[in-house]
C-alpha cells in the first residue's frame, strides 16, 4: 500500500492568514493526489484533484501543487468557514489511501 | 445534481454481517466506480473497496477476506457486506463516487454517512 503522510497534524491560525499543509507519498504517485475538507459531522468535500486542479465551486483561495511524492495545499487567506480537517488522498493505485488529516483550528 | 444516500442497520452484533446500501439519484450508476469508505470516531478515512457498474471489484487487502460488494443497476444502488464484525468495525460508513478522466481520479460525490455500531 502507498502510505500518505501529512504534516502538520494540526495547526492554529487566524482569519486572513496563509496556511500550507504538506502531504508526502511513500512512492511516486505522479499527480494522482486529491485534497478534501471535512467539517465535524459532515462528509469530506473534494477541494483539489490531480494535485492542482480546483474542483468546481471551490474558492480560488485554495490551491494545490506538487508531483511525484511531495504535495502541498495552500489556503491563501483563511476564512472562518475554512476551519476544518483536511485530508490528502492518492488515486494512483488501489487500495486508495488517505493521509491522517490536518486539523486547522482558530488561534 | 448527483446525490448518494446510505441505508442500513445502525447496530450490528459482533460476529454478524454488516449490510449497507447506497442509493444514487440524479445520475446513472453506469460507467463509474463506486466506493465505500469508513471513519471511526475521531479518526481518519479508510477506503474499504469499490465496484464498477459491470460488477468489477477492488477491495482493500486489509478487509478483503470479509468484504463483498454488489451493484444493482436497475435500482441505481450498490451494496456492502462486511462479515464477522467486531467492535473495531464501528465507524461512520460513507459511499462515494469516483470520477475518472485520463489524468485524474477523485471522490467527487459522497453520501452523508451512516453510523454503524457493533455491539451486543
């Protein structure tokens, strides 16, 4: 299985801050990397697919980059509704695997 | 707008079989992979497996011996059976659609999730 490792596991930030979450794959996954946002009691929501493509309807303050084994999710100006847990997920091969999650909390 | 809705018992006894169904509306179940994903309380996401509309399946090796998935294209539904459950199988279970192109594959639609508790 491909292991996905996110860092940090949690972070505290203020509204307006720029935050970056990193995700590392245990082997090359090309650009088959997706990012999801999950709020308490809700299903995950797709934000970024294919490492850098913005899902329809997702605000442009979200961006993704990377290829191979190292990827980043950046939120350029944190809004109150962005406080949530973020997961990366590889779709290069089965079994599909997720990172352990990064919880973004209000400072 | 595609919508997914999980249904099934919220309580299952240890050693019995967990059975869930996902009903798809607003779009056809054909020509997509459909996955089951679970999340224990306070923990991360675990992919259980997927089924294509032609009944091709892929299962997570960690659960493969206990998982069976099926699809009913006439009802636009697909199902999960997980046998010999233990307390470790207690989780919120999600169904999700995997959208694929030449260069991308992602879970673009999700059900709301259903909590299944394994307890006697």
